[in-house]
């Protein structure tokens, strides 16, 4: 349990057992790879890997994400290269890349990224949709939305519109029953990202988890109103604590019987999904950030 708070380690031992917790703590103390996502609106993964190698970058295609590349050695900071400036790539962990696939984006569809942040998943969905259709990106932080708009220009995604909205409040009426899929990448404890953000573990307190889970249920319930009949609601967090994942969905199911859990689409690798159909990735099992995801289908 080297350099992890005792309460967190205890909670992991209860969930995962001792051996797995030791492996998890060890993985959290390792240096994560620099992982980038290829912007397939502008270049293929093979072509980008070839170009990077020509410039002296040691890199390999990711194991799970079809759009991911791990850089193991770099002659310069990737964000300072022409590849980055020209919008050929974005830094994004491999597990976060797969979350976009959970929504099964398709050309011509309408999608809502309800907690969009600076738009990692928004831009990825635009690429998977071949820049055809519509994505609405919501966030309560106008600075993040401004960065998302700049990012959309950099990567050449023209189907994204931004809207400032706080998902703790019900969505505007014109959002009701409107989208093929809605992604809720809910603010969380970040316990899946400790190898990238080690400071989180000392800042986090046990009662933060309850506060997050209460908030997550509110966000998910409000986002659910925007899904059209037959559409999908994607709930995900970069937490590996059941209180923020399984438990939130259990409570949601009680008040939203019109939603049923569905297995992730075929584009999501089978061994990132557990027996119940939840998407789960871990630093010690997959060498990615820890991530949870669930696909809920709204009945017709």
C-alpha cells in the first residue's frame, strides 16, 4: 500500500482483495505512458505512427483502442510538434478513448456530451461520425467550452456546437427526447487516474465519495431526459469505486425503469467488459487509467 491513504487501501481490499490491491497500488506508483489519440479526420493511425517514427519518436499502437498510440521515447514534447499543431492527434488515455465507442457514434446521428469539459470525447465522437451529424457539448464552465471550441478548430471537427449548462439543474425543454445517445462522463473522485494525478489521493476524503455519488445520480437523472426512445445513455467515470459506479446505477434503475443495461457495442474489446456488461479498465490489469462505463438503453 506504499504511499496511499489507509482508508482508500482498506476500501480497495474490501472490493478487490489483498493481492489485487497490492498490484493496483504498485501500478499507481508507476510512470504512465504518454498516450495519444489519432485524429482520424486528418490521418490514419498507421500513417501517424510512421511519421512519428521518422521524427525519432519511439511509439506503438495501443492494445485496446483502435485510435491510440503509446509514446515510449520522445525527442521533443509532442504538444510542440507540427503533428499536434496541425490537429493530427490529441493526448488522451486509452481507457478514455474507448468510452467514445460505448456511445456507438454513427455518421448523421445526434449526440449529447453532457459533461464535455475540454472535449476529448467530443472530438473523438466527431471523428467516429466522420464529421457528419450533430454533437452538442455541454459544460457549466465557459472557460472549458472556449477551449473546446478552439480544440474543435484545431482538429477540424465542424459538427460540434457548445452550450453552457449546469447538469445539476434540469435541461432545457428543447433537449427532451432529442438525442440518439447521451454521454455523462460524471465528475468523480478520479481514483482511476492516480498514476497521472498522484496528488488526488491525499486531497480526497471518505465523505467526498458520498458527495460525488449524490451529485452523479442527479446528473445522470437530468441527462436521461434528453435521450430519445430507443436511444442510449452512457454513464462513465474515471473512478474505480463501486459507490460512484455500480451503486449510482442501482439507485438510478429504481427511479428509471424505462432504462435497461445493455452490453457495450462490438467495437469495445470484450475483455474490458465484466460479466454483467459493465466496461471496466484498471492500471494494473490493462496498463491504462482506471475507468468505468455502462450503456443503458431507453425502451421504445
